[in-house]
C-alpha cells in the first residue's frame, strides 16, 4: 500500500511504527513541519520524511490525516486540488464530521473517519471506523490498516461519540480499575512493582479469555466462583458498594459531556 501520514505527531508516529513493523507498506510518506522530530524514521526502506504535504499526496493512494483539528481545514484546502479518484481519505481528527470533510473535498471521494485509542502505540488499539457512501467501497482497506494496529470495528457515524467514551476515554477508565487493583494488592502484602504486575497481567488475561473464547463475561465469572467462596464474597461486596453502577454512570456522564461540547462548538 502507498500510504501517507499527514501530520506525524504522537498518533501519526504510532501508526507509522505499526505499519513498518507489520510490513504493511509499499511506500510511506510522513509529513511534519519540523522534521527533526521524525529522525527515527530516517533510513527505513521506502519511507520518506518530508514537510511537503502535496508531494506526499501525489505519491500515495491512502492518506491518513493525523493533524491538529485547528490545522485540518487549511491542509485539506491545500491538498484538495491534487486529490484523484484513487485517493482514500482517512481522518483521525476527533469531532470533524464526514459532511464537513465532504464540504471541502467533495462527496465523490472515499472518506473514512477513524477513532483509535492510545493503545495503538503498542499495537493494541480498539479503532472505530465510519465512512461516507463512497467510502463503503474502501472501508476494508481501512480495516486492514487498523487491524495491524489492534482491532477495528465499522460503526455508523452517529455512534462515534459513544465510541469515543467507550474506547478512547475507556483507556483511562480501565487504567483506574487496574490502579485500584494494584492498591488492593499492596494492602494485601505485595510490593508496588509486584502489585502492578499482578494487576496488569490478570486484566490482560481476563480480556484475552473473552477475545479467544467469545464468551459472555458472566460465563467466565462462573468458572471462578464457588458456593460460599472468596470470589463471590468479593464480587457481592463490590456490587453492594456500586462497582457496576458507578462505572456505567461515569461513562454516561462522559458521554453527556462530549455531547455538550459538540453543542457548544455548533
């Protein structure tokens, strides 16, 4: 694939590393105003680092925009005259709607919005994708790219704000749960390093059980709860204190906040 990442900041660098590591490129153009921040990519075969967005567009088929929202409109305006029928536009810019992109480049272009999370840096992102009508013809291309960087799911654009809460903010929610588990392990006698190791790998194992087996969480819970046992005692105490309801209410509050922000922007 001939790919350009326009605006190679933290997110763009993570995507680039994943593409290079997985041999997912024929050519890769990385653009940024200050190239010294991209020195780590110098010397890679078929990777070009440049300040020239137009050059990157002309030499690529798939364009991943990872710029700051305030810069996106101007960059789109600059490159639009050089877009052809072969180009696939993938935007990672939060809150920048498909209709707004269409208003600048035309509804006849393949336009896809992506919402990765910070775990993309370690190849474990949960990335949500949506597209315009034309983009449906190229959504598999975007899925192939982001599946190399974790897992992807195509959803309607109307669900992108909810996905931001569940997946992007969700990283912070899970970190807090892991931190709480770490603190409990310290109280139970482990040192801080051991406690965090126990918490991290146990949470990873729990997620992988569901991913591998495809079971509902309660099925896996049933396997480790026994009558009058310590697991069910702990679970019931957590529920009495509002574990599930607090998490749900927190996510709903986050969703309400993102909706209010959008209304203020409009």
